């Protein structure tokens, strides 16, 4: 598991871009007291999803308004067509860790 951030680094209903070096950035997303780690780059363009809005459990791309389900990575609004990778998360002692080698994508079309 890779250290991502402290739980206090991201407010509920917000996302934080995390650069880990040697790989594309991930986004740490907080929904109430649940934490999710997803790829930060939109699969439709080169937008940073951590700059997008979080609406009802979806994250909206700031470039073209495509949306992804934060929990599964599934596309929920066009123009996005390819699912996002979601990584298993562990929260321990106020720190968020993710298994970056064990990510998965939903394969259900919109």
C-alpha cells in the first residue's frame, strides 16, 4: 500500500490531486467520511478530475462535463466513454493508503 495523504488534507465533498512521482497523478476523493483514490486524468481528455465538481457521488470533468462514478469508475455522463481506474483504499491512524497496483475499472457503458 502506498501512502496518499492524511485524512485531514481533503475536505468532505472535495478532491485532492496527489503526485507520487514516476506515475500519473491520482485524486483522493472524500465523500463524507469515505475516501476513494482514482486516476486524476480524465479518460476523454487531459483534464485533472480533482479540479472538477463532485455531484451525488460522481466527479465531473472540468473540460467537457463528462462524469464518472467515484466508487466504481463507471462513466455516468458523456462525452466520456472509457471507465476510470479506482484503487483499493485503507485508512489507518488518520492516513489514507492505496493499492496502486490493484486498480480496477468498471466496464459498463452509460
